[in-house]
């Protein structure tokens, strides 16, 4: 199942922006020696690596299903999403927090000037533009399905797009914190402000990494579809006149664009009896002999075909209402060949 083009585009835009931002931040760090600026440089470098992983995950997940993977390779996105989140945690959070602690233990006043703040301003514009692009893309998707923005992001958005949204949001907030920390350290000549800004950025990255790990893990294990979608699926089935009941409904998100539905159905006796009446002769079923076998076989064949067509119609309606329903498994109760023949044998007394 191919990933949505919007997710791939968001990753490419974020990757391009972070390559540029990482370069100019490292230059600013070399010029200033600021711990917060180094933290921001490491943050952007980690984001760049993480977005490379997200890009690889999206490309590998786009492979067409085959015999060894009949449901496709969509899970690759979640595996690479976990790898990307691990990079944020260990590189982005770990190194940044470590450097912040080192700055507290061994403080030194950073050299700041116009170049430092110019780099921070340029980085803010680039990161802000990438964040705005990600927000607009997700807003369009949320509007298309009629969901509020945050509900869509929480339950239906592609994990790669959510990762970009959170990483860029953290990048923008991190730049604000770094700017405040550097400015306060410069004004007060106290490097503690710089170190605290570095620690705050590190903790923020750690929280984002943990959230992304949990989300990708749930999707990799097979999280159920959003509750409103599952309810819509049940309502569609219960509204069919041919069905008397359903149970054991199970759902799973293979990817945010591909859902799997499973349910056990029981057809209405009136529906089955009416279909049998269409196939049985007006004079009734012969009591014995080859003619009886022929009539019952034809009735069973007609009933099987009719029920198959009804199941096809149910699946078509579900896919029309829920486009993400790529795999629908409907199991029927008490529809063995022997049971159908027995129904056919007694059908005339039921409907005649």
C-alpha cells in the first residue's frame, strides 16, 4: 500500500530544510561556542537523520503486496518510524541533555554577536516554513475526512506526517528557547541560562521521541480502526435486510490508508427462505430418486450464488462508505453444503 503523496512530500521538504538549518547552526556554534546553539545543531542533525529514515520507510512501504506479504509492506513505515524515534531519543535528547549537564558543571560564557542571532532568525524562518507546510498538509487531509485537526492527527494521520509535525514544532520551540537562553546568558553574563535552555530542548525531544515510539508500536502491533469508523462498519451491516445478526467484529489498521475488517454474519431466515423459494419447483421437492437430488443440488447452487452476491454487495457498500476498507473478511454461520441441502429440503414448507 503506497503512502500518501502528501506524507512523502512533507518528509522531503522537512529533510531539505533541516540539511540547510543544520549547516548554518553548526557555523553559528563554531562562531559563538554556545551550548544551546550546539544543542540546536545536534537537534537539527538528528532531525535530518531521522527524516532520512522516514523517507526510507515510506519508500519501502510503497512496495506492492506479493505472495510472501499478501497484505503489503505498510508495516515498514512503523518500523522505520520507531528507528527514527529512537534516533530522536538517543541522539537528539541524549546528547543534548548530556551537553546541558556538562555546561552546568563546567560553565563558560559563550561568545555571541549579530551573526549568532542572525543565524537563529534564519533558522526560525526555515523551520517555521517547514512546520507551516506540515500543518497545512495535515489540515487539508483532516478537512477532507471531516475531522477536527487534532482528532485527525491523533487517530488517522500518517505517522511520518505526525513525526514531521512534532519534530518541526520542537525545532521552532527549541529555537525560541535557545534564543532566550543565549540572550539571557549574554545580558546577565551567566552561562546557566544557556545550559538550562539546552536541557529544556533535550527534555522536549525526549518526550516527543517516547510519544512517537508508542504510536508506531501500537500501529505495528495492529491497532483497531478509530471507534467512529468501526461503528460505521457495524451500522452498515446491521442495516442490511438480509442479515439477522453479526458478532465477533474485529478491525485493524494495516496502515492509516488501509483498514482490515472482520465479522461473523447470520443471514435472516426469511431472506434465506425467500431465496430458496426462487429455486424450488412450484410442485415441491420430489420425495426420492435422482430428480430429488437434482432439484436439491440446483436449489443449493442458487442459494450459494445468491448469498455470495449479497456478500459482494455488502463489501462494495462498505468500501464505498469507508474507502480505507481494503480487506474485508465476512464469515457466515451454518452455511455448509449439508446445511444448505437440509434447508432446501424443508424450504417449501417454510415458504409455501
